[in-house]
C-alpha cells in the first residue's frame, strides 16, 4: 500500500469521528475497543504519509496480551468464566520503575476492564511480553466480587518516594461494581502502604476517576496530596494523604453551556 493510499484511507476513517471526543475518556470506553484499534492503526499508517520521521526502532512486539496465572487450574477457571477472553485485553497506560543498583527496571501496564475477559487490570510485563498481576494475581481474581482487590485501573503514577499510586475506578464497563479507591504500594517491598476510599458524598453515580497526579511536598513522603480528575462528573478529587481526607471540587469544572470566543472565532 502506498503512502498516498494510506493517507486517503486514514483521512476517510478519521473523518467519521470527532477528534475532541476521541481525545477524552469516551474514546476509550464509550466507543469500544474496535475504535481504539482503529485510531491506533490510523496513527501508525498515516505517520509516514504525514512526513514524520523517527529514529525509534521496535525492540519487541506481540500480537496480543498474554498473562501469567498461578497455575493451570486458575487459567482454565478464568477461561470458563470468561474472566479471560484471549484478544480482549487492551493496554492503556505504561509506566517504568527504574530501580537503583543491579535490579532491572520494571514496566507496569494498566488494562481497564471495559468489558469482560480481562484477567488482570494492573501488571508488570516481562521480556517475553507476559503480564503478571500486580502485586499478585489474587488482587485481580475477583471481577468486582471482592472490592478489597483491584477492579479496573486506567492509570498509575510513580513518585520520588518509590510508591506506585493506583486509582481504581471500581467500574466494569459503565457499571459501578465497587467504590472507587486510591491505593499506594511500596515498590521496594510491593506491599500496600496506603488505601483511601472517597466518601460517597464526594462523587456521583456517573463519576469516573482515571489519572492520579501526585504532589510530594518537601522531603517528607507522608506529606503528600493526590489529585484525580473526575472525567465524566466534571470535578476534581483532592486527597490529603497524611490526614486521610478527601475534598471534591465540582463547581469550577462544569462545562459552560454557551460558546466562548477565542481569537475572533466561537468554539
């Protein structure tokens, strides 16, 4: 396929979707996995046609995500219950923990549960592309039936104190099966060191918390604030870690009903 042919196909496909909508959460969940792959394909096939140049090289690649199970029985149970549907898993976020000393860096990947068939929602990827549930498989083998585990994780953050912050949306698809929760793991020991569930008054039924932004103040790792946007409830969740308190800011984030003028044109 020539570059000009690729361009025509990509522009035709992308013209069917509002770029603004594709840029927010609804592009990831509301339009489904097929459109996620469509967008990824178009970005890849159009890149050369748009004149972009890159010195990046592919080190390894895989056609689908594969997972590490505790044993064969656990894998067969996941398949039988449709907790694992090969080919259904789509990664959203990747973060790297650079360890000190001779220990190898770890690659973390999130796999939100847009639908059934995703056995792990947060894991580490080995050199063969196998995903192991983090901190272990038992945290994921619940599919919303045990809210003490991880239900659906979109994004994570690693701070300077070697803590992995995890925002669990508590949703499978659009259904809230567990309360949202913010967790932190000590990456030196892989132990849970903090857990916070916002008060139900801090969010609404349609709320969706995705990306944690961590603010560590000074040299004291306990003096930490975490900010998480509510992408569908139009608010901001602020977590005061040292006092284990939550504040939800909503009014300032509501969408303006009228058009606004930007450099002489209305948006």
